[in-house]
């Protein structure tokens, strides 16, 4: 156990006005830049801004498609035969000079049961996709794989959704005789009457444009999907006829206005439905994340590293024993921890509140997740400070310790936060350097059924939070262990302080 007087002595040595002012400036940088970034974001629309879809749990989702639908009671089923799925992609690379036929991988067309037409309401869908075969998806986050392959008049697919109270079962068939269950979903609280029908939607075509030293930025273009269905049968209909309408806004692009409007057409029992958009987790375009309020964290990190490294290499009084080194590391870590707790604890809720007040949707985080981000980032700052302090003890020269700490921690963190380096290089930097520890700040979730640029520059860390924090812990231990074991030469003992030969 460290003696209290030893900790007090190291704290008295650390609490110079310059150091305390620097740490206060680090906290203020995080708070000020986060609040300024939030204040500078406003939603603006030509008319009333469309409502951002939110699911029952409050999360922001994508929910836009064309829907040909009817009422369905508590027990019933819809069965269709799908004979075609085609699509359009506008101005894809390399030349961006023409509109081409094609389907993006997660274009969707099929049948759907939904709790009304409100965006974000509960649903279950069975569909063909552009490149992932038959899928059953429900309540935005859940995705179940069916058979692979595509659909054509020579190789049609039969799709069926059956409702029994709150339970929706999806099944598919290659011939309409032998059926295979794809999955079952429980949509708690469904009303007696829901909407059932045929839908089509297609998310934007995502490609990457090279910038910097091999980094990439996202480019998204309009796409549309069209499904053709026949042999449509409906059991358990609650009355009324087919109604055709968009869920969410549609038919605003030039392509839809002048070439092929999204919608539904029926002729001789054949239904053709075209649509654009997506149904699923938010793709990142609709809402900000909690950690987007932390642009000033890199400045705080640099300040903490410089202060800690200089304290470890302070001239005139090199640590004389391992206990003194440990005490100094504890003091540096505690000061950095408090700095992080104050900065992130203020800017995270305040920045999110300002964004919402300005009409910018923010993905909600639970109280536990918010606490994990605040405490995790503060703990990562503390460990980075202790690592830099250990480098100062080992290297003995302030400039060398500062440069080593910045190169080891701050540089990888900074260059991976922007689209400068190739994604693979950025990902390896965040696996192999202490900057991996800041994976604790991530709240966004990677979904395989959503095509997004899953890269560090877009906010996605390659390691889960606990694993990244473990990498940082290992670095801190690897530096502090030899620093604790290192004893200064007798001739370098501070004046008036006897050598400790124990």
C-alpha cells in the first residue's frame, strides 16, 4: 500500500499552477468545441421538416417504402408469387455519366405486415433482396436469412406471411407446394387490424471516393427497386380494397418525376410495385450519435500527454524508488480522470440536448451506455496520462518523452479520426496502438443488413470497447513496469535526499 504522505508529496509536486491550468484548458476545450459544434448544426427545410422515424424504443430508424396494402385481422395470411425484381442506379462510378439498370445489395421487394402507416411502427416483412436472397426482417434490427439466389420468371419465389395474434411467421417456396419456414417474429401489442400488402424499397448506392493518402469518403446516389407479383391471395382481410401509397416521402427526384415514379400498378392480376428508401436501422444519415459531441477530445488528449510526460521527466527530482513512481502515476491518473469526467460528463448530455433543440435527431443511449462513455473516456485519458508519465520517467528528457507519447497515442488517434489513411491502415492502428482504448466512446452499432462505410473515420472502431481498453491497459503496464523497476544512479540522487537501498 502506498503511504498517504507519499501521495500527498507527489500531489504537492504536481499541483503547479501551470499544470492545473493546462488540465482545466483540456476540459474546457472538450466542452467548448462540443457545444459549438452542436450549436452550429440546425435542420433547415423548404417547408416543414419531415418527422424523423423513431421505433418503439426511441431509436432513429429508416422507414420509407412504397406500400400496396389492405386491412388484415388478428388471424390471416398473404401469399404471393414473385416473378421479377429489377432496379435502377443513377450515375454510378466510374464516369457518373449515365443511369444504369441494376440492384444495390439491400434493395428489397416483397410482402409486409405493419402496425398502421406511421413511420417507425412495428412490422415484419418477407422479401427478396438485391444480392442476399430471401430475408425475413422485423422491427428494424432483426434479420433472418432464407434461401439464396435471385428471382426470375423462370425461377419464381412464393412468399407467405401468416398472422396469428402478435405472431408473424414467414415462409417461402420454390413451387408453391413445398413450404419452408424462414422465421417467426413476435410483435407485442399489435392492434386487431393491421396493414398487409406488397412493398418495394431501395437504399442509396454507396461508393467510396479516395482522398488524402488513401482515405475514403462516402458518396450516395438515388436508386429504385421494382418487384413484380402475381397469384396474390389474402386470407383474413378485415374489409376494404387495396390502397397504394408511400410510407415516408417519395417521388421528389427528377428520375421519379420524369421517368419512373414510385408506385403500384395492377393489370390482369399482376402487381408491379416500385419504391425507394429503406426499412431497417438508421444508416447514419438520419441521426447523430452521442460521441459526435466529442470533437475536442483530441486536444484534451494532447494536453494530458504533454503535462504527464513533462511531470515524469521533471528535472532536479527524478523518482528515487518504485513507490515514488507509482505514487506519481496515481496522481497523474487521478488528475486526468477528473479532467475527463468533468469534460465528457458536461458535453455529452448538453451537446445532445442542443442538437435535439435545433431539430437534429440524436440516437438515444441508455443511462448505462451514457455512463459507460463518460467513465470509459475519462479512464482512457487517465491511462494515457499514466503511460506518458512512465515514458517521462524512463526517458528522463522532457522533449523525448513528449514526442514519444504524442507519436504513440495522439497521432494514431488523430489520423484515424479523419479520412486520411486507407481504412485498413486506420483499423490496424486502432488495434495495435494505445489509441485503441478510445473504442470505449463508440455507441454506434454495426448491422450486416445495412450498407454503411464501417471505418474509423466514420466512427467505427475495429475492436469492441473492452478489447480496445485492454490494449491501452497493456501499453500502460508495459511502460510503467520498467519505470517502477528502474532506480536512478547514486550520483544522480537529489540533493538532501538520502539513497533508498531497500
